[in-house]
C-alpha cells in the first residue's frame, strides 16, 4: 500500500491554520512566536508560530518550497530508515526544526517585548538544506528563473541570513532561517553520519569540468 505523504499533510495543516488566522487575527496574537511571552511560560509559541503566516505571499511561497523539496527529502528518509520510521523521523525533523530555529531568536529577543515572528521559513530552510546535503550540485532556481548550484545558493543564503540577522532593521526573522538551515543538516547527519562523507565526495566531483 502506498504511504501517505507527510509533506502534503504538513502543507495542508499549515494552510488551514494560516487561513483560519487570516480571518481570526487573535489567533496570531495568541500563537505567534513571541520570545517575551515565552520567557513568561508560553513556550508552546516556539512551535505554534511555525504554522502561522503574515500574508498570502508569505504562506504560498513557504508551502510551495516545502512541497517541492519536502517530498524529495521525505522519500530519502523513508529509503534510509524504512517507511514508518522514516516518516516519523521526517515529522520529528520538521517540528524540531521549527522549535530550534525559534529558540535561537528566543535567546536573542527574550527581553524585547516588541519582537515577534511567524512563519515556517526556519523549518523550510532546514528541508532545503537537507536537499543540498544530499545533492550539492543539483541546480536550484533563483526567482524560479536563474539556475545556481545548490551548494553555492546555500552558502550565499547562510552568509546573507547571518549578515541580515546581525544588521536587523526589517521584519524578516533571518536568524530563524540561518539556524533552521543548519539544524536540518545537523539532525540528518546525526541520523546518518555517512552522508557527510558522501557529501564531500560529491562536492569534489564538480560536474562542470
């Protein structure tokens, strides 16, 4: 019997929760990632903020990228660890990625009552970087048009997220992107350490020469 796609289930659940919050904005106030309130005991926000989004564009971009890369990463997890365990570990990776990405912004902003964020971008970054770990020279398409090798896109993304997170001044949680990406890779390598050797072998085998 063919398994149910965990990725599609996450996409549907995230869509439904975000859509509901669009029409009932008090849900965003109650469940957004808000370090100042988390410090006072509302730690559930570390997870629930990852299922809320601020606009249709924010939501649809995250869900499209999650669907595009999540299906592939999930398939690898099931191949490596078996259908049931692989599916479970994929869920665990995704949910813990949300919380770990938000935890780092919690440590940075826990005394700031003016900072909060929403969105699945930290976890989605983790999924994309696992894809890069599996195939570093696979092409990604910047703005859906410009082809760029995954490893180069990943390095640029990490550099920019780290720089923008330190700079601040906008409404994007760059720190969550940065730490979500790193955590996704670390989680996967802890489960399957041999991937690191495979990664460097593929990295050395530059396909353009």
